[in-house]
C-alpha cells in the first residue's frame, strides 16, 4: 500500500516521497523580480520534499497579480533563479518553476500604468479579484483591481510565446521542469471560462476553442523541454477570482483528455474551495481521473492522514501541501517521525524579510515547535 513516504517515478524523475511543496506566493523579490539569497535559503530548507513547485513566477511584464513577485522574463532573473535551484539540488531536492500570467487579476498600479489584459474585458466583479501590494509602511495588503481590456488575437499569440520564453529561462535557471498555472482565475483559467471568455476568434466559443490558449502554451513549452517535465495546475470549481464557468464538468473533462493526449508530466488539481469549508475534492478527483490517466497531484487543505488515504485508494499519486510548508521546512521528516506539525505565524506570509519565512525550527532542533495543529 502506497503512502506519502513511498518513492514515486514521475516520468523518469525519481521522487523519494510523494510529498509535494505547493506553489505559494511569498512576495520577497523586491528588485526587478530578482530572486534573492533569502529565497534560496527558504527553498533549500524544504528540499526533502519529493518535489518543490516554486511560487508563481511572472512570464510577462504585465502578468503580476501580487507586487514583489519574481519573474522568469530576463536573463538576469534566470541567473538569480539558478542560485535557488543550485541550493535545492545541493540539498538533494527537485524543483519545478510555476509559470504565471495573472491576466485580468491585476491593477495598473502594478503594471506601470497599463491596463491588465484579459480574454474579453469582463470587469463586472473587480472587487472580488485578489490583487495585493506592499504599502510604503511595509504592510502587505489587498488593493483594488482596475479594469482590464480584451486582448487582440496577436496579443494572445504573444502571450503564448511569453510562456515559451519563460520556459527557456527556466531551463537556463536549472529547474527540473515547469508547471503551467492554469488555475486560480489567472489568464489560462480565464480563457477556459465560458463567462470570462466571450471571444469570436479561434480562442473563444466552443470548449475546444476556449482550451486552445492552454493547448498552445503546452505545445510551445513542449518545444523547449520534454512534456514529461511539464505539469499543469487547474482548479475546476474554484470561486477564487470569480471565474464562473457555466459548465466546469464539461470544460475540465475536455481539458483532462487534451492534457492526457499531450503527455504532460502531471495534472495538479487544486481544491481552493476547501479552505472556505466547501471542499470539492471528491468531485475533482472523479472528473479528472475519468479524463486524465497520468500522474495526479491534489491540493487544498488536505491533512497528512487524508493524503495517505487518497494515495492508498488510488485517488491521487502525489499530494501538495502549502500552509504546512510555511511553518514546517522539514515536513517530510516530521511525517516520518510522527512529530507534531508547527502552525504558521500570523505575520510574514507576504512580503518582509526572514521573519515568518526562514526562521521556523525543525522538529529535531532545540527549539520546540511553536504550537501544534
């Protein structure tokens, strides 16, 4: 019977366990989207994960939804990311870069005065979009989204190429692979939505047309690296960022089959509604497992006990943990020792320095866990 601590073969990439560090925005790249030495320390501390998926990383100068997030847009950013991947590899880890374009989930204040881009310029719900920035006093807070504008067909094609170029930079940076962020209401997710995508060109209308943007991204990235090193993250029923797909079951059955035929490394299904007490994980698993025959990673408020049951039942192959990894850099070792898990501090999630970021103790340190959950 397989559990979190069993090895796993991810399309030829040997994982020592089935614990995945989920992508988490931490907003600690204050200068030109450049990763820092503190970021290298943070990821290296967590290198015992079977796989680390990096924080969402911008593919375009107009892709940011959170201020102070890193990029894979320039050679300089790739070189700085190389210090992070080197640190992870030196500690025996494996790390994928999550490639991110926020689309309409942004503000002109983060984009140099430019309007955010979106499939069709739907702006009836700006107050529900999660856009964050750091105030001058150092506090990180939600700010108001500003109206997006519909992308031209040429701009859609250019966005596809931005993902490709980011993948080129990811290879130069030494990442073991990439994950395309098509979840959480960001740009590829927006194209998949029948509510947000009202286009009448080849990227709108039918499910196949709405999925074309993601399909072309996968194809473009697959021209840079083997598709066995390319994952895709989805969140079919997420209320986060108000995607409002009229028929997500049909949409994601199609997407699952499309990605299965492409041969991607994995599908990372996030149950973001689980944190608000409305879990959709059983529905996600049922839908995805019918359509996608490859490796399935699940995420969203899952306890270690629940994770072991999902793996043992064959409902998931790997399980990604986010908040648990904030406070437990040695999460795998704690699980192996049956040690209590520390709970995250209330501060330090976004922005700032080492506090709430790299100062959490290991379970075998002299300092005990701050408090248990």
